[in-house]
C-alpha cells in the first residue's frame, strides 16, 4: 500500500467548488465548506478527520474565546478550523507547503482569516519559538518523527495547559507494568505486555518511509508523564487528552540542560 492510498485525489469532489478542489488535490482532510462542497468525499477512511473530531470535541470547552491554540502538523486545517469556530486564536503549522496552501484556501472559504494563522514549521523548529499556548494539538505526527521524544519535549514546552495527543500505536493495550526499581537480572520483564515499548521501522510502513517509531499504550502514557503531563481522558482510539501536572513538570526539570543542548539552544 502506498502512502497516497490514504488520500483523495479530489477527482470526486462535490459541490460548486469542485473544480478548485481538484486543482488543489490530493487531499488528506475532507473539509465541509459553507456552500456544501467537500474536498475528499471518497476518502478511504470515510469522513476523515470529522469522525476523530466527534470523539474529541466533548473533551474541549464549547467556548474557547480568549484561548490560544497550536495545531502541529495541521495538514489542510480541519482541527484548526474547528477550534477557531469555538473562538480560539489558532497558530497552525506544517512542513508541507501543499497542505498549507490547501489550508489557506479553505480558511478563506470559511471566513476564518482573522482567527487562524498558518506558517511553515517543523515540530523541531518550535524549540526556537518562545511562545506558549493554552491548548496544543499534536495528532498523527509522532510516529513520523525520527527523534520522537525530543519532539515531545519541545511540544511540552509550548503547552501551558491542555495537550491533545494522538499516534499510531502497537496493539499491546495492556495496562502499564511496574518499571521502577528493576534490577539488571529482571530485564526479561521488559519483553512482557504492558512494558513501555516502541517498535522501530527501518524501511517503511504502508509504503511510507517517514514512519519511524510505533509506541504501545504504556509507552505513550509514560512518555507523556516524563514531559510533565497526566492523561485525563481517552475519548477515542489512540486519542489522549492530557493536562499539565506541576509535580510531573518539576520532576522533569533536571533534563533542561540536555534538552537545550539537543536543540542547540546553548
């Protein structure tokens, strides 16, 4: 299966804007536009990512007025636009100019130019952006990163309160095992279900060479704790609603020197 399998060419776009939609394909987000047009009605995942948003939306305030938000890896902007509709001021970033152009065009169609700021950036570049946000979305990107824990450290430093995390994960959904106080002679415990683990992908997954690491559930929760966040809710498959925990944040401070060196901030 090639990576393009999970996108729509736009050839079956519907509505008055179908010609413009086709010109801007392929689409990974099926956006519903005010005139009834849809950008990817034939998406192989169905009405994506609307069905993921339906899982998440009840976990967020209906009124986000006065809230700042960051959408990392925004693609065509679906989640950014939903947050803006609730009143948030959103910064949305992506490394792919193709997706940013789609998002700019859709932003205009939705009348959200004043609420959604789009700019090119990788998650790693955010280490040099000295801005924090009330709400950060980090969805569908973690497993595409060669340096995932560094990226999560960077994301944590941009988030003042609520983090929405989503990643492709391993089928090991066992509850986390005890990991503290382990002796050298007990290393076999690391191979059992529930031990925080990530699978490394040397070549590709589903035809996509940007897939590098796939964590299990225990690893996701453990990594989130090490960057200062507790998981408050799991409203959908592979979906985590996290809140900053002052005690966990303080415990991670000893890593600051290593973080700054890794990001070239010294």
